[in-house]
C-alpha cells in the first residue's frame, strides 16, 4: 500500500503543475489550432450584386467570407456566370441574389444551386412590387431604389444568416439594427431632397427603366429609353417617343447610367437638338451597379445619396435653354 501511495504522489504533482501552467500561461498548441480552425468555420457567402454584398458586409462583416460576383459598371440583366463564378457558388454555404429575374442570364445556374440560394426579394409583399408587362416575371426587379423596400431585404438576409450561424446571432441582429437605422435616415434624406425639386420638374429620363420604385416612392415621373431589362432593344420609335416627351415637358436634363452604354441617351439628345431644343446630360446615375470599392458610391448608402444629389442639381439648379 505504501509503495503504491508514494509512486502516485509524483504523478499527481506533475498533473497539478500542468493544470496550473495551462490556466496561468499562454495558449497551448491545441488552443492555437482551435482558434485558427475557427476562422475556417466562417460562413462562405456569395452575393450576385454589389447592393446585396453591401447588406452582407453591414450585417456580418468579418464573421463571414464574402464574394461579390458583379462589380462596378456590370449590367446584371446581361451578366453570364463564368466558370470561376460557378465554382464559388458551388463552394458557398449561402448565395444571395436579387431575384425577380434581375439576373436573367444566370437564372439556370442559380436554379441548380438548391436550398443554399436565396432571393433577397422573396419576403417583399407582392402587392408592393411594380408589375411590368414587358419584363419576364411581370415584376420590376429594381426594388433597391425604394429604400423602405430594401430594408425588408436586409431583414430577410439577417434572418437567413442567423439561421445558418446562430452562435453569432446577437452580433448579426445588433449590426443589422444599426444598418436599418442608417437606411431609415437615408430614406428621409432622399424624401427631403426630392421635395426641394419643384413638382413639375420631377421628370426623370434615363437610359433604361430602372427607377420605377424610386419614382413611385419619392414623387418622380420616370421614363427610360429601354425597358426594365437592358436585354430589350431601343428602336427608332422609342427615341421619337422620348424626344416628344422631353420637348413637350421642357425637361432640362437627362441621365446616363454607369452600367448601360451612353450611346442611346446621346442619340436622344441629338434628336431633341434637331427639334430646336437643348437638353443637358445631367450626369451618370448608378442604377444596376454601385461605384468603385473604397469610394462613397461603392456603398449602397453612398450610391443612393449620390444619385439624389445629382438628380436634384440637374433638374432644379440647371436651366434648359433653347437656341435662338
């Protein structure tokens, strides 16, 4: 008995010292591995557009790995997924896309991604959507231009991320709440800026019909040379119709879009000039894509603020002139 007892004491002392060292000292080799491995457990998320990617950044930030497929100046209506894009989507835990046929050329690829792919517009009440006879799916997909509708998309993305990563639920919920608060301020800002433009000057003419939700929510009459999708071609009849409207309403400025070639709007400007009226190019608006990363316009809030400032400056501050 004594022999067994004395042999056990050194072992117990060693174990005690090891436990003290682990509790008082730095991270063990096992701890280092666990911390490093934890990074690999971050959700791998793919977003199709910059606007959707901005939602994910504001909700989840560094807690997820994010790939945005479409960068500045890219037209989502015509975008085709590359092999690299397909690989990223196949490796993703979650894919967020706009839906309502915005990503028209990617529809088949997205349909093959199964239950990891979510359309951020799915939770928006169909009664709040703008119906369109000339666009597949019968709804205008450009919902982000009504900031209050886009908040519903933010809430949906938040809930899906929390469902798939409940350990960080509190962080995601709090960050989403802060973002929604900023979006509510943005909505009020756009509304107040719009009111500064006289009602009869609120005629917005753009390259394609992307601003329907914006017009409905903030009180603009909106006209696009092309339809809701840029896949539709603008013909001579469309140019004549838009020219008549600009001349008759004395519209002071029309707008190019960063994701649509400017040649069609330039053709309208020339047609208006041939009618003896001068209309200015009011500037470039961000429609289906945001600005460059690292700039204000490279965020959703910055993009919307830039657009309404440009519109206000062009429609209210400029005076259209007719040549004598």
